[in-house]
């Protein structure tokens, strides 16, 4: 884990240095159009959704993995086999859509695939050794990193995206840091290129998007709590 964090830290540091040295190469210089507003909205949405998936996956794993002795197949792990990597992907894609030129998406995809695909294969090999029959069956039923649209639409969102406030509290620092940094950079770009009047209109859209996702978090946490209480009452009855 420490080695992985160090590598990620090096990649992020290099990316920040490149952007600082060549800002005009990576960042748009004229963003006063409807297309930019759409990209901003999708970008912020992906960042928050990625954070929710990451928090849900990490929290669910901490409660159900039995310190690595059990193969987790519920919660976000019933949607994709690598939900934390899906969360990281959405966060990174959201940052690129919000802050950078469109072609940077290709660069991001290249870096993400190079960085994480080998990790995924390595982890799958380890899990196959630990849970041979069980993991093979799990592989057949659940996609690696991109969820099935049919699964997302057919099932209750709380089945594959449980949320508890203690899980959220553990991650709130990193969530706010990423969101604050992205919004700060986006605000600076918009004010420079468009002025305060246009920026205020875009800021309102972003604020509404954030409020909607806060409402989603509250809904998910309430539903998870309610389902947990129902299961507990059923166990006592039985």
C-alpha cells in the first residue's frame, strides 16, 4: 500500500509540475460557451459520484472482508469487481473534463490504464489463488471495472451503493480537498476568461449539482441504516 501511494504521489507531482510549466498547453484559454458549461457539470458530477463509489466500496470492504478472509461480493462489489478503481477513474475523468482541454482525456486514459491495469491483473491472480472456485464464479457474474447498465437500472441503488456516515467521515478530508481544488481552479479560469457575471451563472449550476449529490448521500445513508435495522429485527424475530 505504501509503495502504491508513493507511485501515485510521484505521478500526481509530475502532472502538477507539467501543468504549472505549460498551463496554456493543457488548459483552455477561451471557455465562454455552452459546451464548457456542460463539461463542467459532467465533470463535477463525475468527481462527486466517484467519491461516493470510493467511500461506499472502502467502507463496505472494511466491514465485510473479515481482514481478507472473505471474498466480498455485495455492495459496490456486486456492481463491479474493482469499485475503488472505478471511483478513482471517475474522479480523474471529472477533473479533466472540468479543468483541461478535451484531448487531455486521451492522456488521462493512457496513464490510468498503464497504472491500474497491471494492478488489477495482479490482484485478480492473488484472489484466484485464495478463492479459486468462488472467484471464478464471481468473475463470470460481475464485470471488472465498468458496470452493466442493465444492472444499474434494474436494481435498487442502495443494493450496490450502500452508504454510512462513519464511512463518509473517514474520507471527508480527501473529498473536500479534491472538490475544493477543482472548483478553485475552475473559478480562476472562468473569472479570467469570462468575468464575474458569466461566472456567477456557471457557479449556480455547480452549486445545484453539489446540493443534489448531498441529497443523494443523505438518502443512501438513511436507506442503508433502515435496511440494517430491518435485517437486525428479522434476525431477532427468527
